C-alpha cells in the first residue's frame, strides 16, 4: 500500500508526487475536512486576502514539497 497526498479540484485529483513504480492501480480516495477561514474574524477583507494569496503563490511550490511536512503542526 502506498499513500500520496493530493488535492481534488474541479473533478480531478492532483497528486503532489508521481508514484515511481506504479503504472496502474485501484485506489481509494478519502476526503479530509477542510477548515473554512473566517476572514472577518481576522480583520482581513477579500481584497487583502487575494493580495496575500498572490504573494504566497510565489513560495507555494517549495511549501508543498513532501519534505516540508516535518513543519506541519496538527
């Protein structure tokens, strides 16, 4: 059994990595709860949130690398 993180968006599953030795396989998909962030509670408006997303997109590729998981706090 192999587990790989991914994201479901617009009917497609995007994996963060490609399994090296798997060309075809049956899979199970588990949808994890996503936390909604209340921007108003944090004093952030839609425009400011969009600006922040734009700035953070510049580091998204590095941030989402599997080896960065060691910094995740649950």
